[in-house]
C-alpha cells in the first residue's frame, strides 16, 4: 500500500511564523483557530515536523495567506521516490464517528467502525476536524432520547459477567497509566483492545442485564480513548470517541457516566476556546448529574461551566458558577461516587479555580489556587501535577512575578519529562510565549533554555 506523506519547502516554517506574527497571533491563539496544539505549531515553525495538507489549508485560510503556505507543501508518496502520490481511497471524516445512532444495534456498528478505521486508517483519521458545535446535537439527543434500551444480543459469541469485568479492569489499568504517563502511552493499546475485543463482545450473545453492564463498560473505555486522543492533540478524533461513548452510555442507561462524558466534551471545548459550547455542555452535564443524584459530578459540571464563562471573559457569571461548584462539592458524598471520578478532589477543584482566574487575567488569585492544587498525589497523577505547575508559573507571570514564573516553569519542564501528553507541551509553550519578552532575567533564561528542546522534540 502506498503511504502518503508531504514534501515541505524549507521556507515553510519561517513563512508561517512571519504570517502569524503579522496577524498578531500567539502560537496558542493560532492553535485554537486551526484546532492544533501550539507545541505542534512551534514544531512546524522550527521545521521539526511536517504538516498535513488539511492543516496547511486551514493555516492559509486563518492567516489570509492566499495559498502561500500551500504552495510550499505538496503531497508525495513515501515509497515512490518523491513522485506525487495517487489519491487515497476517501474516508468520510465529516461523518465517521459523529453519528448519534437512532438504535443501539446501529450504535454498535458506528462505534466498531470508528475503532476499526482508527486502527487501519489512522493516517486519514488523524486529520479529522474538530468543531465544538458538533457536540450539541449528541448532547440534545442524550437529554431527549429514552435511556436504558433493552440490550439483548443474538450473536455467536456468548458474553457474560466475567467478560464485562475484564473490560472494566483493563480500562482501569489504562486510566491509571494515562494519569501517570499521558495519553500517548495508552491510546494505541486501548484502541486496539476496543477494536479486537470489545467490538466482538458488543456483537455477541447476552441477556439484557449483561448487555446493560457491557455497554456501560464499553462506554467507559471509549470515553478514556477519547480523553487520551484529546491529550495527544487529536481533537477531531477525540470528539468522535466522546460522541460514541455518549451513545453507548445512553444505551446502557448510565446517567452518571453520561454526565461525565458531557463534562469531558465541555472540557475539550473550553480548552479550544469555544466558550459558548463549553457552557452549554457543562450545563447538560450538570442537569444529568442532578437527575442521577451524583453530587461530585454536579460540582465538576459547575466548575466546568465556570471555566467556559472565564474563557468567554464573563467574570460575573464565572464567579456565580464557581460558588455553585464549591457548594456542590461540600455537599457531595464522594465515598459513594463512581470510582472513575476519583480524581475529582480538593486539589482538582483548586486547579479548575486557578484556570478560571488565569483565563480572566487574575494572576494573584490564580496563583493562590494553583498552590493549593499542588497538594495532590503527584506520583499517581503525574500529568496533573505538571499541568498545575505550569498553571502556577503562568499565574506568577500574570502578576508580574517573573523570576518566580521562570523558577516554577523549570519545575514544570522537569515534570514533563517522560509524559506522552501534547497538552503538557501546550501549557509549556503558552508559558514560553508569555515569558519570551523577559528572557534577560536569569530564571526566565534558564526556563527558556530548558523548555526549548521539549517544545522542539518530534
């Protein structure tokens, strides 16, 4: 099979940087507009990575470049000596994985197709576009469809409770590895498991009780695959996994998990700057959590709504949502909450408060909560600790404490070692962007020297 790649003119990186700076865009802001991480854009400008043709087309459009960047990149065959490659068999990326199926059997087919194509045709799917607005139709369907369908499979393979427990246990292992090492270390293995094992179970033979448990376990694994995809910057692919996770949870009638998936959608939307959709999705998550009576997810939903308001610059609405989050957290019986929300504790809540205040430019308040967020299990949640160190460094920079920002930034760089997380690099790139004008300060200079190879790593 011919593998398609691109040939890039050496002038591409410098030209991209020139066009970006002419438009007055930071790497982070441009990344939000083209749905790429700013660490990835850093690599493109430095010549460390080759862009896909779809990314180049987006960059041309956003930067009003009139095709200048596209003229510097051409598709070639990797095994044809540089000759132009024939077009690959098309995959309808606009549709694959985004459908919220009308019945559970169709839903199994859609999810299984996504897993299969992710394994077999990933080079095409990784370019799948992201649009936060696409989340709204599945969220509305979730809120309006009849949950808890009668799931009775009539396939050849007999599926029982031990199979369901296997799915849950393997998902738990991958979740622990994801928290400790990042999405890049778990994504491929988890997708392979979904494609080779879980798909066969869903297409097997089981009664309604086993079916409900099986679909819930499959939804949990699919959501984690979406989260890992999000963590490594595959935002369009992550969106498709989260939509299918929500459909599987709907079939199982699993309201708490559905609320958690809606919360993950809100999280991704806010991260990519889509404040309106982030707010709507968080509210849908909060409504579902209230119906399910899970206080911890109600608190999580409220703080994610606050983050959506913060991204949109609405300080008053953000403060109101933060107050609701704090009150819901105080009331929540976390001992009876689902085990997969075990990460949501005082440190996580403090981190979300910090992100809200940082988005609003309130560095002093952000630093106060970022410090509190570091009272966490840094070994078990190594990625989260790195995020929180980067948050603290940005907060110090926002409040004018540049030497502190540089010193904490060095700690964030050290914490990123061994993490397979594009988000961790994104946070470091945002900090590097902010501190670049102050490179003459010793601590900032040390940070800049330490972070450069991390951001340029392929």
